[in-house]
C-alpha cells in the first residue's frame, strides 16, 4: 500500500512541476490519505509539506498553514 501511495505522490509532484495544480492536489491528497492510514509518518509528513505548497499556490493558504501546523505537531 505504501508503494501505491508513493506512486500517487510522485504523480502529484510531476503535475505540480507542470503547473497542473488541481491534478497535483488530488494525487497528493490520495497519497496522504493512504500514508496516514498505514501510519507511515515520515512519508506522510513529506507529502503534507508538498501538498501545502500546492495548496498555497492555488490560493488555499489557510488550509496549507493548517496542514503544516499538523506536521509540526507530529
């Protein structure tokens, strides 16, 4: 399951690099959900940081900040 989550994460990363932010957000949310369910804390934190960047770039700065605060609290 972690391997599949990593595939979603990498797809999201590529979409973000290409400026396809809605698709990047969807893939990273999927990855984060899968990683959180499997309690893969390190990967979850890394995906959360990248998702926060995408959210900020999409104008969702408050949600991005909340996500980052969650990472810092872990």
